[in-house]
C-alpha cells in the first residue's frame, strides 16, 4: 500500500535532482569551471536529500522536527529558484525550462502526502473491523428504513379503515336522526290534533251549558207568570201537627280548588300499582261523584304526574 505514494515521490525526487544538477552545471559552467558547478549542484541536491532522509527517520519513529522540515523546504525552494533563474536567463526554450521549475517543490509535496498516508495508515485487521462496523451500520439503517416504511403503510391502512368506519357511522346517525325527526313531527301533529279536539270538546260543552242555561231562563220566565215560584206547589192533606221543612237548595256544589283537585287526582292515580293512566283515573274520578272540567282535570293530572 505504501508503494502507491512512495514510488511517485521517489521518481519525482530523482527527476528534480537530476534536473537541478544539469541546470546548475549548464548555467554556472560558463562562469566557473565545471567541477565547481558540479559541487554546487551536488550540494543543493545533497542537502535536499539529507533533510528528506532525516525527516523520514523521524516519521518512522513517530516524531517530527519543525527545524528539519524548514531546512528541507528551504533546499527545495533553492532548487526551484535555480531552475526559475535559469529559465528566465536562457535565450532558447525559456518556456520549457520555466515549466519544469516546479519539480523540486512538487517532489517535496509528494513526500508530505506520503507522510500523511503513513500517519493515517491502518492494519488489515483494523480495516476489516471498520468495514464490518460500517456494514453493520448500513444493515441497521436499512432495517430501520424498512420498519418505518412498514409502520407507515400499516398506519395508513388503519387510518383509512377508521375513516371509512367513521363515515359509515355518520351516515347511520344521519339516517337515524332523520327517522327520529319524522317520528317527532308525526307525534307533534298528533298532539296538535288532540289539543284541537279537546278545545272543540270544551267549546261544545260550554255552548251546551249556555244553551241549557238560556232554556232554563226562558222556561222560568214563562212559568213565573202562571204560578209563583216557577213550579206549581202541590198541597198534601195534613193529618196531624207538622212543622215546615226547609226546602233543599238546588244549587250545585261549590267547585273544588286546585289543591283539593290535585289531592283527589293523586289519590286515585296511586291507588293501584302501577299507577293508573289518565283515562282510568278520569273514569274513577267521575264515578266517585267528583265534578271538574276536562281542562282542569288534565291540568291536575300533569301537575301530580
């Protein structure tokens, strides 16, 4: 695995060292003897290579030295500066020399990448464990997603069923309410008819009483002229001493008060178990000799019942 990063770094270092040495010999060889130029080129490459080797040793020990790193980058920038100066002063192919002037810096950057690779490298056992953990997490996430989808589908089905059931209940309630409304309307109509019949009965009774009263008055006015006292008085023979008997008053009994009427109606209604209906109570009330109008008798029934 280290070959993926170390081989490019080694290749780039070799190319940059060879290029730096060639440029120094070509550039300084015209001004100084070529052995001097060779020593200068080897010095630059040697310093760059020495600092790189020391950094690699510290990295293998798990250590790091900023001073050594700064020296290594200084040699790298020096080699790059030599290449850039040669490219700027070259009369031919200046662009080509300038294009390869970044190679020392690139080689240093590759060694930096290789160091970071080593610091983050893991053993195959650790990698297998990490892969296992990641796979387990993916499996759990997939199972959780499947469970959530299933629960969502179940909840949707349940809500649909509840909604349909609620709609059916609402329809039944509406139909029941409509039926009850019709029944109440029929009952109200029947009650209105019954009240009308009672009113007509009371009116007829009142008219009959009035007619009888007028007839009595007319007969009284007619017979009063014939004999005093409205009706003729027959005198029976008296065979011994007698005392006059006061004539019984023919006036009707006084009307019952509401309290007395309520007491009588309640006694008759509760005389049997279960309590009597209104018709049975009214019949027994009349049979007992009590007198009250139908309207007062029904009013008393409502008060006590």
